[in-house]
C-alpha cells in the first residue's frame, strides 16, 4: 500500500527490498484514523450483522474493502515515477475537508433526514480516499480506487429504496416456489391465508406452523452475495461479460440454495420437532448455506474464464523488465507522512465528535434509516394537563402533496389540572400536520413561501434544537387580516404509515403572541442529551421587533415541541 515502482537510471541489478515491514505502522495509523473518525457509523453496520434482514451483510463492506486495499497495495506492474506531494495535498485535502463539512453542516440543515439517508456513510469513502492520498500518495489512491469505491456499497439508501418496491413481490415468488415444491416433496402443507406464507409441519402426530416471511425469501443471501461477488470480480482478471454472468448466476444459485434451506428446515421439523427446527437449526443454517454458495461460485470461476491475479504474475513482470536491461527499484511515493498524519488526526477528532452525536437519531429512525415513530396524525402525543382534539381536515393540499396526502388540524388546550406541569398557556396551541409519501413536495411548498404568498410580514426567523436530531424552524410574523402577531414552529420527520410504508410529516405548531404563557424549563430533550441551545441557534430579525413577548412565545413553543417529541417517541416505543 505504501510502496511505488520507479525506473532507475542506474545499471542492471536485482530489485531492492520494498520495506513492507516498516510500512506497517503507517498502515495501522491510517486505518486507526479512519476508524476513529467514523467509529459510530461503523459500529451501526457491525451491529446489524446479526439482524435477519437483507441489509445485514452491509456490515461486511468495510472489511471486504480493507482486504481489497491490501490486495491492490502490492505493485503488480511498472508504474509512473510520480512523487509529487503537492498533487497528494491538492487531491487529499479537499476530500478530507469535504467529509468534515458534511459532518458539521448537513445534520442541522437536513434534520432527521440526515440519518434516514445515512449521509454519514456516503461521506465515508471521501475521508478514506483523502487519507490514502495524504498518507500513501495519489498513485496508491489510484491503485486502490476499486476498494475505495466499494465502500459506497455500505450506503443503505439505494437498497432500502429498491427493497421497499420489490421485496414483497420477490417474497411472493419464493412462497409460490415453496408451495410448488412441497406439493411434490411432502415435507409441509400450505396453510390457507391472506398471503399464503404459512406452512404446517407435522411431527409425532402434531402440527406446528412456520411462517415464510421476507427475511426467508432469499433476499438476504442474494444481497450478501452481490457484495462479496462485486469484490471478487474487482480483483480477478477476465472479460466483463463473463464477470456479469458469473455475478448474476451466483445470485440465482443463492436463491435456489435458500429454497433448499427452507425445505431442510421443514425436514428437520418433521423429523425432530419444532424446537430443533426453529430454535436450534434455523439460526445457523442460513450462514452455512450462504458460505456454501459463495465457495461454490468461487470454485467455478475458472469455467467463466476468471482467475485471481497472482503474485507470480507480478514477479514475472518485474523479472522481464530486469531481463530487458532495466533496473526497477521500489521506493515510497511518500517518504515522510508525519505532517499528513497530524492533519488527519485533527480532522478525525472533529469527525469523531460529530459521529458520536449521530446516536441521538436512534429515537426517530433505525440504523438502516427506517422510521420508528408512528404518524402524528394517527397517534398524537398526550401531554400532561393538556387535551388534544382534531378540529379540522383540509383537502386543499391534495394537489400540492399528493392524492394520498392528509392535512389535519389539532387543537391543544391547557386545562391546568396538573400542578406539576411546567407548560402553561391561556391560548390554545394549533397543530397542523401534513402527511405525505412525497418528501420533495414538502420542500417545494414550504411554510415561508406560503406566508410570503399570503402577504404575511415575517419579523423573525430562526432554528431550534428539539432533540433526537430534529431541527425545527421558528417564524414570528404579522397577520395583516387578523391584525395580530403569530409564532410558528415546524419540523419534518419520517414516520411509519399504513402497511409499514414510510411517510413524511410536517408538524406545524402555531400560537398567537400576547397570550399568557409559562415556558417550560427544559432539561433533557427527547434524545436524552442536554439541548445545546433551547433558544434559537440561527436567527434573523427583519424588523425592530424586540418585545419580550414574542421571545417568550417562542421559548414556550420550543418546550412544547420537545414535550411532543418525547410523547410521540414513547408511543412509538410502546408500539
């Protein structure tokens, strides 16, 4: 990884030692810097290795990429004698700065969508590429470009987008194939049901039912083989078409082996009972079948004209150069990387601190970006001492937010029945909740644009942290028709909709200024961490409005919103 080939003007002679042993500390330092910078992101991938999900194998991506980098780090053919540290810094520093900028700036701007889209894993290859360029040189970066690009496969958003669309249909195909097979191999009997996924297995005169869901459809093994297969075809030699055929054939083999796995579970249950089949056999047979399928496809690679690049080929290339009267000598492209490692250590410290903070998103979305909260429009968080009722439902938003969108208005009233409640208001809090499957529509038809269109005079605009990674927007404006000042606080978040599908909500809290309010003294927001700023974190006053009343209303709405986030999270956890 840290060596480069250069042509020497000296006379013929044997290649000089590469000094690989002395390169080990530099390699370990680079790996450590990357691991520190993205420690939490990497831990989320590793934790999901044991999850029964098609995306469980994403945790293998960093390890496979590291193995690919090790295999590509050995110089296998003569390379240009490039030793330009300026070029290393020109390429490496923007990559590192870009990763730091993403970690520092985008979470507040994207709010919960930063975690839903897992932008942290999208920036991971940028920092890795910058580290390689600064520590080992641009030439090493180019040599290991496939390993760096492979890290993009750890980004779960493309998988979840595709799986949401076709996993149900793919599961139906698997179930249909199983029903066909058990009709000819009497290991189980299909049970009539809505989706036909139930199979009854008889043992010792008694039956137990096995459900074949999406996790048993074979998608897990197919996604895992695609990850491993892409790594293999990146490091083997052969034509592109045979590589593509081998990869597609392997996914088909994994699916067929999965059918055999399910039939084997049926057979074990029929012979030894439910406990042996489900509790003892099922948790391990999947991994065995996956490894068997990968090993089988590796063994048949020569039949596709594919072979692994060997060191013998690299040595023959060097020896041919010596025989031709040229002397090759191996020397480092980056003789001294201490300054680069200092820069990278500082960048890793900044990234590591920001990466640790991503844990706060766990309340709203899972580590694979799937929402955990139920829709606010279906289950409103109940606040102590407050009642909530739906007052109206609007249809005017259908043409803006989609035919399946909803726009509901809720009214929160303080009854003052709980003396311990720290939120008090003589005026109601109005909550408008728009739910849609089209996230883009919420950006196109924003709240500020709506207020400007209706001629409201915006007097104040800022952001507030509600905890759990939720960044809300605050607006104080004058309503010319009502001749009154209002304060609005709103945020967007993903929720679990009907049928388990992801939907997106805009929650808008509105309150008239001038009401007698008692802002809550908020200690810890929904994330369990102290709010860095209960007050506004970014503000712009557009008029001379300096009265304490609007500020008091804003502080009240922030505390009210934080309490709603906690209540909604509690509802989601109970569900």
